[in-house]
């Protein structure tokens, strides 16, 4: 605690007496300052004990003393010390009365107590308080470090931090989901801050914010009515958020503890560059071997690091974002975004260690697609052409956190689409796999992501939840778009393969590409391969190239009808819809069947095609459907 007026009054060597303001002696003193100026306010910061002899004051003038004392109070002066027996044998009554009226503590300083003695006592007390705060901060740092490297990891760290602050602490992951809190009662309180956490994550890191708490749950939570949020990470992208709740602003020791916790939690989200690069190359080799049809070699390379991903059926996922918004690698080594390796020895796509996958900045373009083409003749249409060696990094398995951590994302549906939809998807997958220790492989490719995840695992479930949230932002309606047109909302489109094994990795990749194409055409965020054959083929005609073909094929008929010489287009549509049955089609058109026969001959003459050819009838029918959409 800093020195207070009460501690100075009780100091045995100073012999101070209280003349006014007895009820405010517990006020902390930031400094002791001597000034004989009639108006010292311009030279004060607030929190001072002002020491005077009234050499230049008309201390016996009641009105002058009222003005003087009022200016001191307004400037934040916490007390006034008057030297007795220097210029005045006793403290003037006008000054005592003015101090009493304003509630300003007035202390009598005996002649034998020099002002410098008071200044030394205040200075020594402030230094001692700062030393205690620093010592307590270092002790907190040691305890938090021991907790962070222990078996319980972040769980123990949060508990120790909450104890040091006499409040509560909570941890949110990169997606904004609550993953740990301490004490136990703080989970409900922390869950109500997800909106504030989301807004903080949208700001450039590092960032912090102070928000008020309502204490609505009662009980122990009533004491924590001030919440401070701090982002985690050493780069431009937030890797998590730490929240601390206290009953008052943080002191020096508490601030040391919070800063130590931020540093330690940030370290748990970062990996050494050498380990990243080694895992990148290992994961790249694994993916190339799978796509090249070499599952045995892939298993040998996977080892314990990725073995569990190949021991169970997995799904291949291909996600696409806006073409004009390159994927911002969310898990690059922070602070080294621009210094990512640019001379990778071999093109590749890497995978994570069990627990969590991270996307890093791109480096030299690679050719995972070449391995796929070598094994299967050609790449699937629209397949990505390059994948980077520095595309993917991995993090160690996340430590289990509080038992109150939600089983799924608890942040709700964001009101607006994320600026980086692929980065947001990666954050969601990372958060889900971190809680379960599940292995997952994530490969960025420009405006795309390729993901290999365990079938039925946390990554696939999190992806589905993420897609549902994106659909909700779009109003839950499918909106087909033409090839090359601007994507709606955040532009996120995901294709998911059927369950597959290592021997069918290339097939799973093609299935994911096909599902992605269908999702794009149908205006859906996520389509699984099993859903590709569902519905109608007609929405797939919503393509500029198809409509251009249809317009060209039917233009001559439309031009003919525009002259008023008949209704060949309507007749053709009716005849085709009735499967070439003359009487039924003529009845629908309300014309004689001979008239319809004449019109169909004119269609053949104008188009130069025979309606007896089933391919011609199919093309004409699809052209009519495409132009009518």
C-alpha cells in the first residue's frame, strides 16, 4: 500500500496534528511537495500533500482562503501541511475553517519537523511499496511459470492468476470460444463476454479493453465488476484472449501478474521456427505420397505424429474464399509474417502434429497437384495448382482446460461476415481439434484450403457448425452464382468428400472438388459428396457459358418469332415437354396438330438440325430451361 495521510500522522518522528478533514486521512499520498506560490495548481499533478508556511498568502482572509483551498481540492491535492511557528505562531482560523468546509485534510507541522523530513518519509514509503509490488510481481511470475509448464498447463495458470488478483480469469481461443476459467463460478460470467471478445479480436493485435461487469449471477461474482481483456500473440493476428475480472483497477503487482500470464499463454501458442519447418516437410511428404497413391510409404512417414490420421477413415475438405482476398495465414509465426521461409527446398503441403493445425505464410510455390496428376492422369477440373512448402505449421497438443469448457463453439453467430473467411475457418478447426487432441492436416493454396480430417471427428463437426453460422448470416437461403461472379457475403464455399482411407486419398480429393463445385453452383456454404446427386441438375445450368450457348442455339428461333410469323419457341417447348406427342402438345397450344407439325419442320429448317436426333432434343430442352431460369 502507498503511504496515506493517516500513516504520516501516526509516524512517531513527524509529530503531525490533524486540524481538519479527519474523515479523509486514509487517502493515499503520491508525493509531498513544498510551494509558497499563491497559486501552485499549474505545477501539480494531483495526489500531493502540499506543504506551506503561508509566506505569500493572506492566511487570515476567510474569502482568500476559501478560494485557495477550493483550487487545491479541484486540482486533486489530498492534504495540506502548515508549518507552525514560522510565519504564523498558530494555524490561522480562516485557513482551518476553509479546509473544514471543503473537507481537505489540514495537518499541523511543528517547527522542529522540517518539510524535508516529511518528503523523505513519503519517498521511502513509496519506494517500499513499489519494491513490494515488484517483489510480489516476480513471485507471481515464478508461480505462473511453474503452473504453465506443469501437467495441468493453462488450467493451473488461470487458477494461480485468479488467486493473485483476488478475482477471476478466463481464456478464449483463436475463434473467440471460451475454453477455460477459474474459479469454477467464473465460467458463466466469462461466457457473457464473448461479444466483447469478438470485437477485440477484430482489432489489430496487440490490443486490450476494459469492460464493466454486471454481477448478475450474484454470489462471489459480485466482487468482480471490472473486466480487462488482453489479446495473446506476438504478431498481427490474435491467437487468443485472456480476461481477468477484479473489484478494482489493477495495482502494480497485479499488473505484473497479468503481463506474465499474457507472455506465458502467448508462448504456448507459438512454436520454434526449426520445429515448424521440420513438421512442414514431413507433412508435405505425407500428402504427396497419399495423392500419388503410395499409402504404405505415407504410413511410414506419418509415424506417431500423423499415424492416427491414417489409422481411421478420414475426409478430404476443400474450401474456397473470395478470389480477390488471399488467405491471411492465421497461424504464422507472429512478428515474422514477412520473414517466412522463402526458399523451401521442396514444394509441399504440410500437416499438423496431433492437437492443432496452423496455417503459415506461403513460400515458394509447390506442386502437390503434380503428384495427384502423376497417379491419376490429370488433375480434377478446378483443382489447385500450387501448394506451398511453408503452407502449414503445427502446434503441440493443447493441455486440457477447465471442465466448464464448452463442447462446441459458444460464441454464437457473428453479425457480420469475417474479413478473412478462410482464416476464420482455420481458427474454428484449430479450436475444435485443440480441445480433443485430434490430428488434422490443413494446407492453404491461395484463396483455398485443403483439409484432411478424421471422419466424424471434431474438425469435421466444427466445419459443419462454421458452415451453419455462415448460412445463417446469409439468411439461410441458397443463392446460385455464375462462374467468375463475385461470391455472396464472405464468399466461403466448402466441399467435403465421402469417408476414405489412405489408398483412396486421390479419389477423396476429387470428390471434395466435385462437392465444392456443386456448392458454388447451388449457392451453399457446404456440400458433402453424398449430397452431390441430390436435387436437380438444373441449378447446375446457372452458368454464363451455358446461358451463352443456349442463347446462341435459340437466337434464330427468337428472331423468327419476333417478326410475328409464328410462335416456334413456345411450340418447341410444348412438343418437347410432351415427349413429341403431337396431339397432346397441339392441345396444350390450342392449335391443330398439322399446324404444330408445320412449326416443327420450320424449327428444323431454321436450326439445320433434325428433331429425330435425341441429342438435339436434349440440347434444345436444356437450352430452353437455361434461358428460362
